[in-house]
């Protein structure tokens, strides 16, 4: 349907141009031309034979012009038809290919791509389609991975709960306070995981309610660091805060949540007796907070991977000790929802890591 319609439209456009051109020539030749011809033959006026010759010559001239115009019309129409069909085919072919690829993409073939070797406009369209297809493919891949990861994460606490409940039911396990604490801990893990997943989804979908306003980033970082001080002291870890003046624009509570996630992550990886530095400062048009630990550090390929859902630098670390695995994913999603960004830096494995949050300044 599309190629045929395109051919008809192009043919019509070419014929309009041909008609306008031939109309202009026809007016010039058939209406204006005879007058100039008569003036040119005016030297024969007064001579009967000359006048007769002038009339015959003028009639022959008019007839010849009409024949020429008719031949030109036929040739122009044929040329317009051939050219329009060729141009329409040249344009319609990649469009038809793109339409077919779009139908396959809609059917779930996310690996679909189209060649990018057409004229400039169509090349840009094909490139945009390929970018869209790549984005959809990556989204679908993340969706499938998320489903698998969630199923894996839920399996462990559910298996534990099922085993203990079955043991309680059969009388194999005594309903002691320790048993109830364990069951409560497992249900708490499930609750935290579901809550974190819900918050991550809402943040990535930009559906979290945000109260954006100017606030002192240094004051927020200091408050969060003070909450973690007792936990850090128990392991001999020093939390050193350098809160320079840095007024940011964002949601104060969400920023506190971000720093909380980053600082808790740093405490999990910091060696006993080491230090963690929390620094706030202004940088260009942004206000930044940086949390640095002296733990195992990150390899270059891990600097982005740590912000993925359920990614673990050390796969051997248990979930109970390592958190839900989506804290840093929430950090990045919240930062981007407030118009900022979050990233990691590390000199390499064994040299610690720095996580940085940047928000717009007022």
C-alpha cells in the first residue's frame, strides 16, 4: 500500500510540474509566438501574393508548434512516469524494509536491524530505528535478567521459611525464641527486597514524589555520617567529614537516602581500623558529595557494573552480609530523577573506591 501510494503521489507531482511547464511554453508559443511571427512577416503586407504566403506560412508555423508541443507533452509525460516510478521505488524500498522490520520488532524480534546505506534522510531514519531497536533489546534483556534475579533472590528466604514452617508443623523444630527471630529475619529480608525493588522501579519510571528545593548538602552528609558513627566505631573505622559549603537543588530526604546507601556500602567493604572520607564541595554548576573507602577497590569494568541491579563485586559474599544488591541502582535512579548523576571512581583493585553524587546548584 505504501509504495503504490507513494508512486501515485510522485507521479502526480511530476505531472503537475510537466503540465505547468508545458502550459507556460504553450502560452508563449501558441498565443505570443504567432504575433511575433506576423510582425516578422509584416514586410509582405500590400502584396496579395505576399499576404497569401504570410497566411500559409503562419498556419504552417502554428501547426508545427502544436505538433511540437504534442510531441513534447508525450515525451514529458513518459519521462515523468518513468522517473517518478524509479524515484518512488528507490524511496519505497527502504521504507518497506523499515516497515517490515518494525512489524517484526513489534512481534518480539528485538535483534531486528535495518541497513544504514540509503540517502541521507532515510539513513538517519534507519539509524534512529536501529537505536530504538537496540534500546528495546537492552530493556528486554534487563527485564528478563531482573525476573531471573528476583526469582533467585526470593528463593533463598522463601526456602528457609518453608523449611522452618514445615519443621514447626511436623514438630521437628521447637518454636523457640531463636526460631521466631530467624523467621522474622527472613520475612524482614523479603520485605526489604520488595520495598527496594518498588522504590527502584518508581525512581526509574520517574514516579517518585520529589520535593525539590535548595538545601545544604554538607549538612545532610554530616547528619547521615553521624548516624553511622556508632557502627563504624565498633569496627574501629573513622568517618571523616569535610563539609564545605555546597548548596544543592534536590529532594533533601532522597539525597539523605542516597548518601545512606553509599555510606552503608562503604562500611561493608572498608577494612576494620581504616577510614572513610565524606566530602562535599561545589564543582562548576553542580554540588557534589564524595564517599571514599579504602576497601578492595574496583576494576575498570566494574565502575559501571556496580550500579546494575543485583550486581555483586564479590559473588561469594552472602546477601545477609551484603545487602539486597540494588542499593547502588537506587542511588543512580534517584540521582537522575533529581536531574543529577552518580558514578564511581577507583585507582584499581586493592586501592579503595570513591562514589560521587552530583546535583544541580541553585
